[in-house]
C-alpha cells in the first residue's frame, strides 16, 4: 500500500501492526490474514499488492473497533481520522473477507472511490459504514439456517 500510514515504531523505525490485544469490549471475531489457498488464486493475485489490516481506532487512541449497529447507522464520529482518505491504496474496489471459525470463508467487494468525476478515495468514515454493511450481509447470510430461522438469538 503506497500511501499507508505506519501505526507503530519499533526501535524508531516504522512497522506494520498486524493485530491488537483485545482486553475488553463486545464480540471480537478472530481473523487471519488472507493468502491464496490454491494455485489459480496464487497465479491470479501474484502481482496484486495486498493491503495491510485496517483497524478502526478512536480519537483517544485507546478504543478500537465499532459496534456494528452504530457503524451501519453512520455513528462513526469518534474515529481517528474519520475525514481522511481510507487507507485502501489506489484501487477503485476492494474485497472484505471474513474468516469466522466454524463458517466458510465469506467475501464481498466494496467500492473505495466516490462517485465524483475526480473518483477520490472514500473517507475512513464512509469506508467504516461500507465495511459495517458488508459484515451485516455476512451475518444475514451466515447466521440464518436453510429454512430462514436465525440459528442464534439475534
């Protein structure tokens, strides 16, 4: 990712943060970094730069993540850098992948550019809303049994 911000310094040098320790909060679904699982995917994505994980950090720099319902409703006002460009590189779309243990890998594509003639990268706030909507779709699809009954208490 060319314009990515380094979030951590180790021995005074920029480093990529791959995960945070979650001490308290709501439900956190453990994820793993995606990598091609078969030869055709490896060949297809061999020259595509993968983005580093994006964490939703709040202005206090102590709280991470967003409650899903708040993010879907657009309540992202405490996000650090909410009006800045989302750190998604220069692509016009990206994939959101969810690897929730016990469920099949799920992914969807979302737009990362706005609809203006300049096709600017969307803001972090808009990105958070789009990610939240994608996660909501995952939950709708994955947590509903074949006969349409929610398999957990929603």
